[in-house]
C-alpha cells in the first residue's frame, strides 16, 4: 500500500490558478512507490521497523530495498508534528506568517521524504526536491536542510554521494592553493569576511549567515564569530619573492607602487615591512678571506662583487646633508667590513683626541646652564646652600654670607678666599696675611691714594664714571633677570607646543584608525547589497513566473469553455 499523500496547505487551495499544480504534485507522490518510514504508527499497513543499537530500519514488502534512518530520529511520524520540529523550526509555528504554518510545513516535509524514498539508493538534491513543490524557496530550503540533518533523507547515499558529502564537509576549510575560505553551506568563496563557530567545523559566508543557513540544529547567530579575511596572516616570504622585491627596488627605487606590481603577490605594506626587516650583511656578500684587517678577493669575482655593491642600499644615500651623503657613498664602495673597521677606528680616535677639551667644554656648558636655569646656590665645595632668599649680592656671586667672610674655603678642590673688593674667589697666594682683599685690588687702591693734584680733574671724572657704573649695575642685573625669564618662558612655550603636537598626533592616529574601520564597514555594506540583489531578482522572476502560469491557466480554461460551448451548439444543431 502506498504512503498517505502529503496534503497541501490551506492557503494554496484557495488560489484557483494553482490547483492544477497541487493536484499534479499529489498525483506524482501517489504514483511513486515508497517505503513506510513511520516508527510511531504501527497500525499503518506497510513494513515493520526493526531497531538496532544504532539504526532503525524500515523494510518495505513491495520493494527489495531497505530505508535506514538514525535511531535519534525515531520521533518522526507522518501524521503528527513532534516537539523537536516545533523547537528547531519555530518560524512555521509562531503564526507570524500566513505562508509558513504547520500545514505548509507538513506538506513540504512529507513531499520531500516521499520523493527521496521513491529512489532511496540515490542522493536527493535540493533542486530535485524543490521541483513540483508549492512554496517559497526559503521554506523549502529550511525543511530540506532539517530533514537531511536528522537523517530522514540522504542517510545512505552511494559511494559517489559519500565523496560529495566528504567534499562538501571539507569546503569549510581553507583552500591552501587559492588562499580563500569556502562556505560550507553554498560552496561560494568568502572574499571580505566569513563566520566560523567552535561547536562545529563550519564556515559560512555573509549571505548564508544572514539567511541563518546553519546546516545543523541547535546553532544560533551567537555561536558564530566574524573573521575579517583582510586581516588574516599571510604566509612567509619565499626566496623567489624576496629576490623579486630586491630586483624591483634596484630598478624602481622608492616607487612602491611599481615595486608591488613587479612582485605581484604582495601588497605595498607587506613589501615595505619585508624590506625593512631584511638582514643586509654578510649573507648577501658571500664568502670572504680576511688578512690584516681588510678583505682580499680574487680577480675573477670582480663583476660579481660590483653587482653586489650596486645592489647594496644605504639608508643615508638620500640624506639632505652632503657630508652624510658622501659618507654613504664611500661606505657603499668599500664594503661593509672596511666601513665597519674605519668607523670603529674613527670612534676610538675621537674618544682619545681632545678628551680634556671635551671635559672643559662640558664643564663650561654646565656652568652656563646652571647660571641660566638652575637655582642659585653656594659654589663652595660641600655647601650647596640655597641662595633664593638671600641678598642680591650673594645670589649674583653665588656665595653664602658665611663663606664670603671665611678665611679659607675649598672651591674646585683648591684652597681659596673670597675677595670683598672684586667679589671673586682667589687662591690664598694672592692675599697678604688675613686680609679679605686680594693683592691686586689693594695695589690699585694704594695707587689711587698717591695720585698728584694735577690729576684731580681726571679723578673726578673717573669717580663720576664709577658712580655711573654703580648706578647702571642694578639696571644690568635687571636686564639679565628679564632675559632669563624670557628664556624660561620660551622653554615653557616650547614644552606646551610639543605637548599639544603630541595630542594632535594621537588624535590624527585615532581618526585614521576610525577612517579605516569605516572604509571596511562600507565595503561590507556594499558587499551585502550585492548579495541582496540576486535574491530580489529571483523573487521578481518567481512572481513573474507565477503570473504567467496563472494567465496560461485562465486562457486554457477559457479555451476549454469556448470549446464546450461550440460542442454544445453543434450538438443542438444536430439534434
């Protein structure tokens, strides 16, 4: 006895133009031999199901083959809808769509299973299953994938089908030859991004992920992780690619666009990064024989060495400083070993030559720096008293009040004394006894005291000039302080400007990153738009096809009615 025919959904029965198609599908299913797949309906006449530890077989008395279904699919029944189906296919049972309801699901399910069991020795494809069915493409696809996942169809394919199944399972892996990822569901290549899950060896493209073609029950969008294929690590550079890179740089220099076109397998960023990391050194020069600090090579290798020197690049070759450019040119001519030896000799000579002069220069520089920017303190060894709150005299001459009156102090490791007249430290040999003024200053004072009367006018003039200098001394000190404050302000302004420039650079970097992210998202949106366009075209074609079929049915019906009218008229005339 044949299986009960699948019932079409009520929504389809109300449309008169589609009734012939539904009747044709029902007649097709009734005429094909099938095997009773139910294990939960024992009163149905047909084969009896025998259970094994892993499988449940349902042999048919009418044919000689056996349909095997997995044990975990024993819940299936022709006349009922199990809770598993309601849980994994909720869109048919939530009542949100008029075209997706329990009746349409049961119709699609029974029709697909009946079509498979009419020829269970061959694998049923989705195209064959969809042929003759009434329903939208998405619903048919979901029901087909659900039945195939639970083993109700295509559970025992032949050898060819097994090879196709294994090949389809391996589609989700990365193709080493092309470097692309293949979608497990549709078999298309993923260009910008893909979606992977840790619960199964599965890779979905953006189109299948949006359509929720997960291929396995129990998976949701939360189980998948997006992978940007543009950020995948590339394989290591081969020797051939490195050679092409060096040849391109030799010919085109810093024109990285032409260098990338010459390499042809790497982007500009990878070419620059590889060139920066290249270990330019002994491995690119070849074997050598060292003798007395220089390299000796045979005359037969002259051309080879010249070509190596031409390929050798110097980071200082494009320097704006002509001296550094000349140094780079000489180092490229003589080779790296000779240049290294010469550089070491130059460094050692510079370190030994003029060491004292360098020390004096450093000391003078430090003293000037202390005079301009440091806090005034006593210059006596071991004192270091802060003179910020002392009188201006002590701050200017950097001596505290106690050491300015002391008889012996250590300054620079030597015994000295502070002169009250010239306001400087002098050695003890320049003083007479315990006097606080140096010998030169005392001689000058004594000479001024023994001047004749004829020099009175000159003395008055000189005293006037001294008075003017004494008056101008505070002005000069004030000008020095003003200059020092101006230097401090300039330094503060430079620090502020540098800090603001750093902030602006950080903001620019963040803006560039955001721009890159927006560009990537824009590409993804454009890619999704391109994916939606074929679906829209398919829907439009399907609607147009339905309209054409309806018109053909109406025209056929009118022709039949007109033919019947003609026949009736002819019969009437004959009678």
